[in-house]
C-alpha cells in the first residue's frame, strides 16, 4: 500500500514538471475544459433545449461523438493482437500507449453520454442492485457493462505494467496475459454492442441493417489506428520515446485493409438501398443526395467519401505509405473521414426523415460545439497526463529512487523539439533506433 | 398579480435548486445540502422506482407530491396511483373515414394531461394525407393549417401512443423507467427516467416526447386531478407519452380519454378488449381494420378502421 502511495506521489510531481511547450499545451487544454464546463452548467440550468436536438432528432452531436470514440477505443486491440498474440516486438514496446489511448477515449465516451442525458444525477439508477439496470433486455445496459469493463481492463493492465516498471520489476505475465487476451474480445464487444444499440431498432431502417456491426468494426480499425499513428509521430518527434518505423508501417498496412473492408461494406449497403429503392431509401437519400430540398449532411458525407478513398489509396501504395508526409496526411484524412461517416453521418440519418416521415434538419448549436470541445480537451488532457507518466517510465527516466521511497525523474521536460538531424536519421534508416531505447 | 409574482419566485427558486442539483452531479460530487436546499431535493434524489415502493412509501410519496404541486400551482392537486382494473385490457379505435383533422383531440389532450405549453408538447400528431396515395407517410403533411378542415382530396390520420403489446420502447430502457401495465398501458416513472431518450429512438410511432426545457404550465390551466404514472406535472429532462388518460380510464366509474370525449365527429372509440360486448370488439370484428406499421410486429392496441 505504501508503495502505491509513493508511486502516486511521484506521478503527481512528475506531471507538474515539464518544458514550456508542455505547460502551454496543458494550460490550453484546461482553458478549453473550463469553457466546456461553463457550457455544461448552462445546459444543466436550462435543459437540453440549448441543443438543436428535438423530438424528431432526439440524438445529435453528443451521441455522434460517443459512437465515433467507441471506435477509437476499440482500436487499441489492433496493437494488442500483434504484440501479445504474435509477440511482435516492435509493437509490443508501444502497445501500452494504445491501452492508454483506449482509456482516454472511453473517458470521453462516458462524458459524452453523461452530457446527453436529461438527469445525470440519476446515474445511480444504472447501478445493479442499487438501481435497476435493465440487463439483459436493453442494449444500453449492455453498453454500460462492456464500456466500464473495457475501461477497467485497460486501466488495470496499463497501470499494473507501468507500476511494476517504475519499481524496476518485470510485470507478472501470469497476471497480464489473461487480462490482455480478455481485452481482445472486450474491445470487439464494446463496438459490437454499440452497433447493436442502433441495429436492433426496427423503427429506424437506416440502422436496421445486419452489416452494421462489421461496418462499425471496419471503420474503428481505421480511425483508431490512424489516430494512434499520429500520436506515435508526435511522441517520437517531441519526446525522448523511440518508436520504430516498422511498427508504424505495420499499423498503416492494417488501416489499408480495414479501409478496404469499410468501403466494401458501405458499397454493399448503398447497392441494397438504391437497387431495392423501397421507402427505406429515404435516409440514405437524405445523407447522400438530400431529400425534399434538405441536404445539410450532403457536403459532409461526400467530403468523408473523398477523404476515405484518398486515404485508402495512400495507405495501399507502399511508396506513399512509407513516406512520412503522405502517411500523416492519410491518417488525418482517415480520422476526419471516419469521424464524419461514423459520427453525424451514422446517427443523424437514423432520425431524418423521422418515424412519421417528418424532416427536421439538425445542426449542433454553439453550446453543443463548445461542450463537445471541452470533452475532447478533457480526453486529450487525460491522455497527456497518462503519456507524461508512461513515456518516462518506458524510457527508464522515471523510476523509484535508490532509497526506495522517492522517485528518480530523469526527464524533466517531456515535450521538446528534437534537432532535425535526429529526424532525418530516423526516416533514412529505419533500423537505426533499435538499441536507443535503453 | 400577487399570484403571478409568487409563482415566478417559486420557479426561480426551483430552477436554482435544480441547478445546484445538476452542479453536484456534474462534478461527480454529492455535496452536502446547502442552506437553501430543502429536504425534498434529497427525497427526490433518493426516491425509489415506483414499482419498488411499499404501500406505505407509496402513500407518503403521493402525499409529498400532492403537497409540492398544490403549493406550486396554488390549488388543491390530487396525485393518485390507481392500479389496473382486473379483467381490463384497453383498446382504442380510430375511424379514418370520419376524422376531419380538426385537432381538437390534440388540444383536449394537452389540457387534460398537463403538457408543457412552452415549448409545446403534443401527445397526438394529426397527419394530413392524400386520398389518392392512401397511408403514404412520405407525402404526409404535418403542419397543415387551412382556414377550414377537412380539405378536399385529403383524409386525416391522428397518431399517438399505440400501447403496443410488444413495446420496443420498454425493451430498450436501460433503467426500467418505462413498462407495460397489466391493463396494457405503457407508462413512465418520471422520477426514475434518466432522460437518455433511447425509447424515443426505438418508438416507430413518434409517440414519446422529451421535456427539452422546464415545462411551462400556467397554474390556471393546470388539471389538478392527476395520476402518478400519467398527467402529474413533469420535470424537465424526462420522457412522457400518452397513457390513454390513465387518471380517467382507471377510475370507477371510469371516464373516456379526453381525446375520445372531445372528438366532434365520433371518430374515436375506446373500450375493453376483454369484454366481448364492447364497442371496440364489435368494430374490430366487423369493420375494415388495420394497425399501423404492422410489419414491425409491435402489436398495437390502437386500431384504425374505415366505418364507411
């Protein structure tokens, strides 16, 4: 117990230290979080009327963000599988970063759901025994269970590994391996259940399609890893942590496959709707062409299509995949493309036209945007703090001091700009970083 | 004048309390009640699910709400919790050949069931349809507003909760805040609903409505005869719906739902499906009847028919 307290104290000291860039970044996030909090208090005071949601479109920007972020969280599994099932070393070194991203993404998911509900103070109604969780009937109850399980699982694994490394011990494999293996189906479950949540509603033909789950999974395996690559690029540029090109290349290759499946499934969906041309075509028409003069989502979805297809080509062609510039562009395109497609592009057409075929066009209000920005900032803040601790530990720059009580902090700055020589080396010679991790 | 003033002050006080409550939840803390917070905040917060209340607890809860509403609206408000009648399963019939689209049912319902006047909440939606196209929702007009109804070439289709035998809304609720009673009425416990609106996504009839803002209900227009699961005043942030006027239909002697009573052309029929002699049974057995969105297998107890 004492050791845990020393470790915790050490992390607090560590997170309070950093370069100017680190302080600026954290301060920037805290400002956005404060703005988001103010927006939330306003919403609590006046009710969800401050959003653009209404009875016709009863879920909006918050739930869109939630849906997208579940995908990002699930994608950590794409690092866990090669690392721990195939014992591929380059990814094993960075898998823990994926778990930390999953933790941050789930935190955002839970926040987005919390701000969406009318009575957040009644959260205890969801706790089994104390409240009345409608399990197993309600898919939302399932989602509560699997999201919290996944959060606990990733937090446990990552903290356990880091804690042991801090005390210069090898993490006990008999403890981590079963948890890691269990995290694979859990990752799939959070996305499957979230897809089922929409999928099971006969009232909403746009969602009531059996390929919704595979579509969700395919797009998750694009957006999550794309975000992860961007983080890897930033981490190896601005911190002392070394990440091999091989690892990044492998992830990029996986994105190409996932994007292919994603586009294929989307095509299958579009074929079925357009060729059948039943009344169920209306939401698809609304999304891609506009319906009765209402076309708010049309430019967005075509942007997403363009981004996704471009990114697919960039990741497919080995030359552009290996080029850092096109790789980063591809990652941004994937992230934005899937954000549109699996966010607003998935949630809103479920409600337009509504069940009585009324068309109410939805666009988020300023409050919704500010609040969502606040939640994104919170997620990034959590992720930054986790990385601030994890990266020095993995580098061997943060561990217990010789007296067994205090902490040794070798990395006072955290975020620093590396000199350009270093960068050139890494791109020219992928093998060069092999031994530098020590 | 003084009445209005009193009411305003109360509203302010209430919203402040709500705000504090939200604040506490927002930052994930349960702060100790401040000087201003009254005990009822905590009673509200810790209130059990309706179906888990013991007889004694139910009596106390009803008394608490009666006191609270009476004070809030400045008149004697009753809150009953009359249970379902034995041997009764409610059914509703709507004669499409008679309905003239006057929307008297819509506003009769609002007056009876204490819906918010601003923003307006309507439990009944009347669609204007083309006679040529039949029940084709893609061509439905929801906001028709001519000087006179019915308009030539059109017919009218009111839609409200269909009180499904297999309600998709009930299945999806994560906290069992909504359920089907033994007399077939689907109800909501406004003090248990967390406001996630999953039921609204699941309902194929647009029958569920959310209190996006604090409901505005003028004291003068408030109907003081209420049922816990029906027309008692709702807080903001919860879902509400048609209950076949549970506060009327469960009483003995029972009364017809407000929409049925107010219909000027007798297009609306209501009765007990388990009673072979009832009018609703006669209609189902002898008229051309259909149920809305039959393919979804929700099995509505709301029957549309053509009497002529």
